[in-house]
């Protein structure tokens, strides 16, 4: 049986840890910086709160950003010393690629492997155990962790060395930014022309315009419903990482750069906590 510690019980981490708790081959402990969230999780699932006396085969994180990861994985902190030599850290946080390389190097000195393993699929994917995961790090550590990934992912790909998982997630977010921008433009065209939006959707959903965003966000964008899903604050963070990486490469992606600025303006306009599909409201201002 593998002894696991899951750190970070937010919208994604809570159900992901829940899937692990239902697996007979895992014994799971949890930690959340807000204790009440950990207590809520423990009231729903079989597991224990983290203790310094515990020893783990793997630590799994799903936290906020680079600084959160650094804090939780400090070599002299409360968690890393509890990890057995030969253990694995699986980090599902979306971070910079540089952070992944930094953590990999630091933990290797303790005989611990680090996998940067950001996920895509949103809260629904986490709840249903249908996430996609892109992984960077040692192939042997990836293979060693296959049973963990299987608990909440339906698609897991080892991309390459440390940082490669985060580069893949950046590519994912650049794609989403472009798709949402195009979808917002299409909706504005439809609304300005006075055409039946549902019929347009029925006509285009089976063609080349088909996408997850079209299938899952078109109707709610038309209805002006955005109080759910992936908050724009998180997308701003992700796009900041992506643009910092492209700028290190010597270029700036024009579509993502504009979308990032639009999200910043939406945040200023009071759209905090709204799904990324709220981008259409920025485009509607032009009508």
C-alpha cells in the first residue's frame, strides 16, 4: 500500500484527493492551509490529517502558484522530511517551467523525484476523474506514479524532462485563449446580425469549429452566465507564465497578449471569480 500526502484541497484538489481515498491501494493524508477545508474533506472521505510522524511514498500538490509550491516543498519544511528516500513529488499546480526545474534539482539532492504535472479539464474533470495531465520529469518516476494518475485522469502523457509538463500546459492555455477570443467574436457577429444562436450552434458544432469551449461554453456565453468554472484570475496567472516563457524565447504571442490584457480589464471592471468565458462581455462592449 502506498502512503500518500495530498496538499491543497481547493476546487480541483478536493475531488482529486477524494478519488485517491476510494482506492484500496492507497492510504491518504491531507493538508490544507485553511484547516476547515481539510476537516470538511475528512468528514467525507477515509483519510487522516497530516502529521510530522507520517512517512509518505508520494506527496501530491495542487496549490496556487510558484511561491506556494516553494513554500510547501521547502527542504526544511513540514512535508519534505516526511517523504521517504526514493519517493516522488507530483505537482499538479500550474507554474513556470523554471520553478519545475528548480524544484527538481533541489529535491534530487534528497533522493526524491519531482514531476511537474499540470492538469486540464476543470473542476468537472476533477470531479469525474477525467482530467488530462501533461508530465515533465524522470520517466522512471512517471511510470512509478502511474497508479496515482489513473485515479483521477483519463489521459496522461509524459512530455519530457522537468519543465516540459508546464510548457505543455502553457500551450494548452494559449490554445484556450485563442479559442475563447474567436468564440467571443462569433457570438458578437451572431447577436449583431440577429440570427438564431442555437441554430448556428447546431450547424457548426459538427464541423471544423468544434471544440470543448464551443460545446461547454457557447450556450452560457449567450445567456450571460459566468459564475462558475475557471476563474479569470487563474487564467491571468497562467497566461502571465506563458508570456514570460515566450518572452524568454524572444517573442510575444499577439492573440494571447491581447486576451491577457482583456482579462486584466475585466478584473478591474469587477468580474473577479467569473469563468474565462466572460471574455465575451469585453467584446460585447464594441457592439
